[in-house]
C-alpha cells in the first residue's frame, strides 16, 4: 500500500512517526560529518528540502533526541554502528531566518533578534542552579527582540558558551535560509545597513566562536564573501555547481521512478521528466524538483506547483498539455527570491531581454558565471542576473567548459523545464497587468489589422509601462523606448505563441529592430513590425518617422525571410511604430501597392 503524502511538512519527526512518504536522505548526515568542515554553506533552490534536512540534522545530533532510535531505525544511516552511537549526543542551536521578510532595516534586525530570543527561550533551564554568574544571567535576560545591537551580534556565540558549559562539549549550530533577509534588504533598499549587522553576527557566531563544534548554513544564494563573510576563512561553500552533496537535495531519477511505481504512475515517467526534471548539481544531472513531485504524486495532475500558492494549471495525469494552453492560468509568485528576479529582469538591458526571448524559444546561451552574488552591485553588473537564476534553479547547465586563460568556468545554460517556462510566462504577463484591458485590446486589434484601435490601445499601454521597464536607480529617458520594445516583444511571444512563431532582429541601437510573426496556421496573416524613435532634427512629425519605418521594411526586404517559407507578400501585414517620449503612432503599409502613408 502506498504511503500517505504530506505536503509542506518540514518536521522530520512528524514524517517518521506518521509513516508519511519520505525519500531517505540520511546519508547526508554521514557525508557532512565525515567532511570535517568547520562551517558549511549549502545553496539550493527554494523548496528543495533544505529545511527538512536541517530539521533532520537537529533530530539526529541534538541531546534533546537522545535515545530516539525510532526516528532513524530502518534508514540508511542506521546501518552504521558509529552513527547509532553518535545520535543524540550534541547540544544543537537551530535558527531559521525563513520568515524574516521585513521592509525596513530596523524591523528586520528586530525580527532576527526575535528569532534568537526564541532560541534562548528553549534553554531557560540554564538559569537554574549556579551555572551562570550574575553578569551572565543579566546578559541572558537582555536577549530580546529590541536588544542593543552589540548584544545581538554576540548572542549566538554567547548561547553556545552557556550550552557548552552545561553539557561539557561544544555546540553544533544550524542556520536555515540565511539569505532571506538579505534579498529583502536589496529589494527594499537597506542592504548596506543589514550587511554590516550580519557581518558582525556571523563573525561572532561562526569565526571567533571557541564553543562551536561545527555549523551548517543553508540558503538559495551564495552572498559574496566581501559582503557578509569577509572574516570567515573557515567557510566551505557548496553551490549548485559543486559535486559535494549532489544527491542530498532534490530527487534523483532512480528515486522518482521508484516513487512513480509505488503510486501506480510508472507510465507517466516521460511526462514527469519534461515537467519537473532538469536540475543539475555538480556533475549529477537529472535531479527533480521534490516539491512538485510530491504534489504530482498526491494530486495526479500536471501543474506548475513550484509557487507559494501551489495553484497552477492542472492537467489530468494521463493527458497531454500544449505550451500555449497554460500561460493564461498559471500561478503568481511572491517569495522574495522570485520578486527579486522579476524586478531585475523587468528593468534589465536589451541584451538580457533578448536572451530571454531565446530562452523562451528553447534555445541555450553562453554565460560566464560568478556564483558569488554581490547584491549591492546587481544594478551595475547585469550578468549577475544569470548567476542568480542558476542558483535559484530557473536555469540548468547544459555544458560547462574551463577557460584556461582566465581560469574560470563558462556555462551553456537553458530554462530548466516546462514548469520554469510557465513561471517566466507568468512573470512577463504580470509586466502588463497594470494595463491588461488595453493590452488585450491591442492584441485583438493587431489580429484584426485594425490600425485605428491599435493606436488607441498601444498609447495606453505605453503610457502605463514605459517607466515600468526603466525603474533602475539611474533611469534614462533615452533608454525607455528600447526597454519597452524588448518587454513588448516578450509579451507578444507569451500571448501569441500558440498562433505565431515570433522572432526579432537585435542589432545594436534602438530603431534597428524588426519583429516578424510567422503564422502557424495558413489562414492567419504574417506580420512585420518596425520600431523607430523620432529623430526631431530630420522628422518633424511622428508620421514622418512612421514612413521611415515602413520604408526600411521595404528597403531591407524583411518580407524575404517569410517569402522563402512559402508566405506570399499579399499575406503579410507591415506596420511602422513611431515613438516620441511615451507617445506612439502606428501605421500600416498598403497591402497591394506598398504605398507609404
């Protein structure tokens, strides 16, 4: 009989006591312990079992679970006598910053202090007897949500001191989701303040702490050493490109096939692979998203589950699903990591958005990746976006080569799987949410070749979204049309991908772009669009700019590419888009004579 699947349960003890579905990852305990690393930082995408693994470590090592062999008996780790004797023999401090998602530095610091205060509350028995002297007792009572910063930054180290006195041995420290507050700090503009506080906290807890035996931190990103780890020369960093612990987070191909068999879904293996496979950790390929696999096994429906609401488009387990049918009904994402990525891509350069076009077409791209995320430089170093997307699991490594001259690895990257494709579709659709009625009406007018309506609705869309695509710290009016253009093309790709194959020519400099929409069905007309910004010295009116755009379509023979695919010129609509600030004028080449308006 198949085991019951519990969704979202991060308590290892609960899973074991209720005999819920669980894929044995206890060999992670042995691999980590025998590494002998002082402080280990492990980065993995969200919902890849980091918190459950940390909870498992706590239940295994903590003296609070001494003699609880019922939790591990029958699992892989229990076959080793040395580890049976090790279980339940260490004092453990377990902290999680997963819920520290505040909008200001003061509130964030207070929330972190509250997390530490709750850890202290678990050990109030330390106040009994004569273990602590008067000053130590006073310090213990001073640890609270509104404590002074100098107390807060040394509080983890001090708790380790007190516990080591009580138990007569050093302490294991576990910190889950260490980088959640840092992502919020970047989004809300208080990065520098939080980085200073975090640096002091981590230095005290993990570097200058003689009472610490070992420590593990988990998160999504590897925050740069200069930002918060500058004093931690005892830190071992495990990222998604590192071989260590490659099968400890996420499900392997063999584990997924075994689970599908248990629930009578073996025939769904290939479809499950397309939806949820694609993650690569080190040299280990074919890692599956565990959150989505669990949801699929429970609901027997294909969906984009990798979201807080877990309410994606559903398809019955035995049915197929086209890429076009799910874009309008998939989920919204609201975690800090997703908000950060959406924000960066939204205001990114034309190169970034152009690469997004290629990714949505199923293509790969070549990138140099620095896995250290320097949050306060993301606006200046847009290539860091790809590092963030790789760390977050939205991109997969197709291949990796070593640039021997530069001594760094370079990667060929692609969207991870179908589920991730849907996520990006949703993100792009959200760009136009503020003007959704006007945007929808523009699409309808375009498909009907209604130039008058296209002008009305495109001006509404441009007015609402120009600034949305240029919200960086150094906005530029000159860049607005180019940023808008690339966001607009991505929007077309999402909304019309079921009817058109959409391509764009991305030469340098705005005004050199054309967009081709090749119909998938013979009854639809092909479409060519040329975008130009008004050159006021040469073009007195926007209508002059439109004429120049239409003339360029003819002179550059843009229709030739469509002609070679069997589409005759009489079945091609040609549009010129002229921009002046946020004002847009659209006109259409005359169908038969190619007469310019």
